[in-house]
C-alpha cells in the first residue's frame, strides 16, 4: 500500500502507511516537551485544537491533545514545559508542580519522542474559575483552541485523543 501524506508542517508529518497512521518529527525530536497536568479530582487537562488535515469542506474537526510544544533555542526542558502550559492554557506556574518523567517514545509506529512532565494543580479553586484558553504561539490549528478537564476514562473513550491516549497509557 502506498504511503499517503495527510498533514505536514515544519514540525511534524502525519501519513497513512499500510492502514496505520504514522507521525514523524520533521525536526530533532529532542526538542519536544509534553505536559500531562492533573487536578485534585483525578482529571487531566486536555487541549482541543483545530486539526487541519481532517477538515471536510467547512466542517472543522478538533483533536484532543496534551499540552505540547517545542523547546526554544537554549531553553531547558522544564522551562519549555512551564512556558507551554501557560501559552496553551493560561495557567500560571505558581498554580501547579511539575515532575520530570524523562524521555518517552509516543508509540511503536513513530519516531517521535517527547520529554514528558506530569503536573499536579495546587490551587484547585483558582483553576476552576479560569477560562482555560491560552494565547498560543500562532501555530496553524491553534485558532479557537481551548482546554477542558477530562477523566482518564473519558480520554480513553474519545476517538480524538491520539498522542494523549498514548502518553496516559505510559503512566
């Protein structure tokens, strides 16, 4: 079966290969961070992003993802993770604690590895009042993106949680 490229940016390439979806990093994957942020109720923060490769006509399709992003030049992974949480959700670093989980491969079908961080929200009341919509960094697909809290069961039941599902399966 022929490989079909579904989506490609400066950062990733998604293609269908032999009935599987394959995601490869277009850049050095040592630059990617991912944060699984958990609240006091056992829910995880999920970012709902516009998913350009799956647009059908005027209909937009969203993908549910972990808070992820690229390190900036000279930035250490922990600082990149903190920056990404604030950019993508608007949650201030004083509201949570992060634990460095090290490097993980997201699945057997891709070459992308991410520096994974687990976070726990410390000020639940403040977070509950927030509209969880960060400013983002202007990357295509971020228009209209927002965050919500989902249980692990809700994430596993969702058909839109690819990488998030895979990262949660690791912990």
